[in-house]
C-alpha cells in the first residue's frame, strides 16, 4: 500500500516525504539517546546516594544510630541480640503496652499485653532446636506494633502458643545428610556436585533450618533430649577439616560444582572466603562454586562496607573465575518482601554492576509467604533487584516447626497459580527435598499423594549412592491439617 501511495506522488512530493521521514527518525533517535543518558545519570546518582529511610530509628534503642554506624558490618555484629535475658530486654524496650493477639478469622482482634507476649517468647525458646540470635537489621524490619502477625518475627522468634505437636516422623537430620558424607563436613549426594560445610554458624538462626543437627549453639530442647546429647554435630567444620574435604574433591573428577555453605559463608573471615574460593577454583575439574549466604537478606550492609574485605574478596573470586573460564555465584535466602530494603537494593546494585550472579532459595512457610500475592510479590521484587528466583522449598520435617509447615497440595496450588503470570526464566522451581536423602524433587513429580492422610511418596533416580535408585522416600503433611478443616490462603 505504501509503495502505491509513493508511486502516485510527484517527484517533489516524494522528496518532501523522504525528508520528513528522515527528520522523524533522527528526532526519535535523539529522544532515545536523551532517555538513555537520563537513565544512566539517574542510576549513577542512585548508586552514589546510598541514603534512604533510616527505618532502624523507629526502635528507641537505635533512634540516634547514624546511617554510617548502621551500615557498618562491625556495628551490626557488635549489636546482634542473643541469649534469653538480652532478647527479653530488647522486647521490653521495643513493644507497646498491648499488641494484637493471634488472628482467628471472622472474630474481632483480641489484644495481649507486652508481658504475655514476652512470656510466650520465653516459653517458645525452651521448645526450639535453633538458638535465637537476631541482627539489628532484621530486628528493624519487624513491625513491633503487631509482632504476632509479622512474617519476619514468625521465622526467627518462636511463640509457644503457636507451636504444635511434632509429626512422629520428624528427624533432626531429616535429609540424612550425615549418611552422605564421605568425609566429615562434605555432603556428596548428587553425582557431579558436593556441599562443602565450611562453618556451623550464621548471622542469625532460622527456626526451620534443615541443618538443625549442626547449626548454632545447643538449645534447651537439646538438653532435654537424651538421645540428642551427642548431636549439634558442629565439630565438622574448621580449616583442619577443609583439607580432607579438598582432598576428596580433588580425587573425585566427577565433581564439577561445589556449594560452600554451613552455616553461612557470610560468617567466614575475609581471608577464609578467599582461600576456600582459590583452593576450589584451582582444582581443574571444579567448574563452578556457589557461596550460600543469607547475609543479603539479614545483613546486606556487609556487601557495601568499605572497611570490610569480605565482599571485595568474593568479587575478586568472581573475576578470577571468569578469567579462567569458571563460574562463581551467590545463593541467598529471602522468604518475604519485607526483608528487602533500600540497603538490599544498594548491595545488589554493587554486585550486579560487578557481574556477580545471585540466586534465591526461599522456603514456603505458613503465615509468612504461603499465599499467591506474597509469593508473587517476593519473586517480582527479587527479580527487580537482579536476584534470580531459583527454588522454593516445602519445609523439611525437622522438630519444633510443625506450625510453619504447609501441606503439599497447598504448595502445589500456589505454584500452579503463579506459573504463567511471571516469565519462565524468573519462575522458581517448587521442590520437595525428599526426607531421608532423596534430594530435591519437583513438587508436582510425586509418585503418589493421599490428601486425606497427607502422605506423599517420591523416587530419586538421579541421587547418589546407587542404592537410592530403587528407594521410595516419603513426605508427610503437617499434623495440624488433620485437626483443622482444610482451608486455603490463596
Ligand atoms: S541461614 Fe541457612 S544455615 Fe543458617 S540457620 Fe538459616 S537456614 Fe540454617
């Protein structure tokens, strides 16, 4: 049609139209260039600014803490809150006289006193396998006017009144990691990759940790369990152990991928992360290393702190890996959008600019992120700050977290509802880490699932050792489901 129109024009009209088209093209190009320049200027200004809402000053104890101090990794470490008396003192200083109690649908909100809430926490701490330790950053992300419902509080600070009877099949080492350790501290479950447990400490401790058998100090719960006395097997880390772990990897050419975890790689000293990274990259058949850290979600300032070499060393390893044709990644752990702040954004801007890839492994937890809106929001917000949503796990069957577990059908329903609404490459895989060591299985790939009994079965043809190929692994929905009518949070 266009050429016909051209054909009907006189030569002078054709020239005018040509000139007009050229002018419009040039204007469009100039507009695009102006826009790109504006974006670049804006981005550079944002990166430089490093300022934002001083949200920590909402907490009276830290109302005079400057941004400089709050962003210092040293300050965060020095002001972490742990041990019962300090937690009680902190709660006493931060809570209003009354807070909303547990929500029961259709009933009006009841209020509980500050004292009742603190008593509930004290009793909860006697029942948990994981010690309570909290960073100032994460304490500042909790809404202390409504702590019972706060999704961050739920993950780290137990309330006795919310906890329920353990499922009889829970185990401290529910994934049987210790059965798959050819040398202490190194889990070899999949043919080509190993888990290098470099430390047994974390910046804070999650109630639902899969490695409850090893991570953090022993709790009251352990003291009461005669058979667990020998557990909290956290002697399996430290530089002497690392030598045997390197040796095993060196002698196992099938291993090309190493996850450095623990505990949390964030807790390694700067020189330790450098030395572990260099030792592993120097092994010819190791092609990639993943450093597992919750640090980005609970202490992102370490990724910005100019007085701390940890991040520089991590970035140095990434550069070295690229030079020699290998890969370094960070695997992190965000469960709720409220964990993301302007500090996280600044930290991720730095890593993204320097070319370090970050992936997220979330856990779906009841009353934290077991809904389509919250999980979708988390996935989108992570994507926007250049974190690739990689996995969402159903909680492992460890003790004292029954109140946090979600049933498989709910887990799958949420995955189904989100698939398609988000680009496939940003859609995390929803997985069940098969109890007993079957490894990660896509949630929809169960062999059988009885919604009434809550029992699902799984096979793991790719897991190691060979003997597991014919084994059937079983996952159990939480017991609270049997006592309450099925309901959905979708
Ligand atoms: S950060 Fe990871 S290893 Fe540490 S307590 Fe939490 S889940 Fe466990």
